[in-house]
């Protein structure tokens, strides 16, 4: 029985380490994507608001 708990603990530790290594990078990438998209929306809105026709 203790061997099973050791395997479960090692698996859980691996999962936690993988999440700690992978999750911040994914969050940073998503934050950069969202910020870039917001910047593009702001720039396009500025271009729409500037009167280029007259």
C-alpha cells in the first residue's frame, strides 16, 4: 500500500511542477496577446476617429 501512495505522490509532484513551469509562461503569452489585441483595437479606433476625408 505505501508504494501506491508513493507513486501517487510522485505523480502529483510531477503534475504540480509541470503546472508551475508551464502555467506562468502560458499566462504571460495570453497577457501579451490580449495587450497586443487591445493596442490594435485602440489604433484602429484612432484611425477611424481621425477625419482623413476632409
